[in-house]
């Protein structure tokens, strides 16, 4: 099997992926805090690690992908106070919204989706271990992690002790022994969610939640931990400290992967700038928008900053139009060495730190190869890139295309639905085409043109040919 290379944030270089257990790869990715609709930045790690999970399942016999739901957090508490809606109602509604929006991006659900509120017992157990091991202390109803007790603190983020000190809050709580110490447990008043604990009624800090959930579902150490670049410090740095100190001798995550930030129109997304966009906003563009947004995300390497624009979204939609048009024409072809060769060539970039831009370029080459044998055109450049000396037989490139597309999670739907919409819309369009044909037979050109223009205004394009009139959405 060809090596998989991963850029490990901790090592700051690409490393060959060597799983702890080749028969069972385990991955944890930080999920959403459910208090509002997911914004575009929230969607990027979902899509990135969905592709990685699909690739890992192609390479290994078993993969367990865990992505959590944070449903106890001060942001949720604040939203409840502001709106008057109960915390349970907020988290239930926004979790359902998140699932619906991510499904619209063709993201598969994780194998396990733990919720923080279901793992309070594990959090308390971890905190007790940290206190017993001399890495945490109780003070004024709080429990804090003692940063000076862990010599490797700062290694993941690459921050020096001086930088860590500068990053600590100026107004240091009096119960802290060190300015950099962070909260594992904090007290709750009667109006705030809380659970009984050895330190009184309270709730967990954010960082201990992920340490507890990854421990429960993946063990004391596992293969890959992922998330957005903004989580490296302090969240992931603190996860390392908690988990390594709770289980001395264990490495916690063996590889760290972080996706870059998402910009909107060249600037950091902000409500004050008026460029804040939710996934729901994008989905309102049309039934094509979810898959087009996924393609847009994959056009930029996951570690680079990505700039979202409406123009780029529509470019991605046009590319999908071309993909689905090819698939609608391509004949079926069985698998075999020719398909395996082309599919392997197109998937290979994903083995180099998930190089989705190059994989998408090779997907376009497969489309070119198939089009050359079905509708004409020159396949010479695509053949050279794919290492072919003769064009593939009809259907071979399309079959390889489908295999690669299934890993990328794009162009996997029904071509007729993409190009023509749902059955109700299709029926109405076919009826309009029949009416236009009748008008043309009666030499009523004005009526025929009126029907064509009306359909065009609705985004329906007609194409007249020797075999009759076909149509597609614009």
C-alpha cells in the first residue's frame, strides 16, 4: 500500500502515517458548540476530515471517527439568558440544524458523536487522576490544571514560556497559583447547569470535555486528532497537558492535523464587517449550493487560508454541471485494471497530505478523457498526465471518476436530478417542452419562443438536437 503522508502540526512537517493498530485506525475531531447556526468556518473542518475519513476507510479495514458535540458551555448559558429559551431546547434545535446543514454538504456522520453532558463522570474521573498525579489543585470551588507541573506545555503550539506568560490574562484570578493555570472544573449557581462533584456542584471547563470524550471512545492514545488552526492554542495544547498527565507513559494523539481559516471576500468573517455567513445562508442560494460549497472548500488545500466569494461558489456550481453532464452520458463499464489504474492515479494526491486541489484537477482530466470518447474532443493532454498511450474505452474513465468522486464526496448524486431537478419540476418542464413542440408544429414561432424564454427565466436551458429537445438547469 502506498504511504499516506500527513502534515503533523506537532512535528511541523509531513510524516508517514503509521497507525497504532493497522487493523483499526482511530480519529478524533473537535465538533461544534451548539448554540447557533453553523457558520462557514465551522463547515471547513467537517468537510476536510470527512474526506480524510473516507480515504482512511479506503486504506484500512476499520476506522472509528469520533466528532463531539459541546452542549455545556458558557456561550450556551448566555444565549439561554438572552433569549429566554431553555438550554435543552437550544442545544436540541441547534444540533439538529448542524446535522441538517452538514448533510447538505454531503458530509457523512461520524461513527461516534458523543455529547459533553453524557460524559461528566469521565471528566470528574480525569480531574481526580490529575489531582492525584500532582498536576491539578482545588481552590475556591474550582479545580485548575497546574501548567508549571507539565514541562512539555507549549510544545504543540510552539509557544515559549515568555509567550505563554504574555498570553495569560492580566487580571489573574486570586485562586490561581500561576497565571497560566487553566480551569478544569468551576462552580455553578442555581441558575446555571451543574453536576455534583467532589468539589461541589459545578460544571466542566471546555478543555477537559474533549480529553474525556476521546478517552472514553478511543482510549488513552489514538492515531489522529483534528480541528481548526484556531484550536491549537489553548484548546489542543490543554488537551495534551490533561491527557498526558492523567495517563503517564501514554502519547495521547500521535498525529495532529489542523485546517486553515476561512475568509469571506478577502477578510476575516465578522458581523461588524457585514460579511458573516452561515451555512444556511449559502444553502438558500439553491438546491445545488451545498455540494458546490463543498467543492469550493476542497479547491484550496486544507492547511491554507480559503477565501469564500459568491463568484467562487458559482464557479464550483458550473464545474459540477460539467461533471454531472459527463456522467449523464457515460455508459456503464465494469471495474478492472484500466479503471484501477486511472482511479489510483487520481486518488494519489490525497495520500500526500490530502492534496484535494490536485485530486480535483485529475478528476477533471478523467472527465475530459470520458468526454473525448463520448462527445469528441482532444484527450491528448489528459492522457499524458494520466500516463496513457491510448484513450480508455467508453465508460472506463467515468467509472474511475465515480470511484474518486466517492472519496472526495462530490458529484456522487443522480445526474438527472442535478441537471433537471426533482420529479415535480421535471414533469412541469417536460410538459412545457411538449407545448413548445406543438407550437412549432403549428408554426406558432412566437408561442414557441415565449415558452423557451419563460423556461430560461426559470433557469432551465433547452438544447435542440437530432434526437429531440433536452434540458438542464442553468
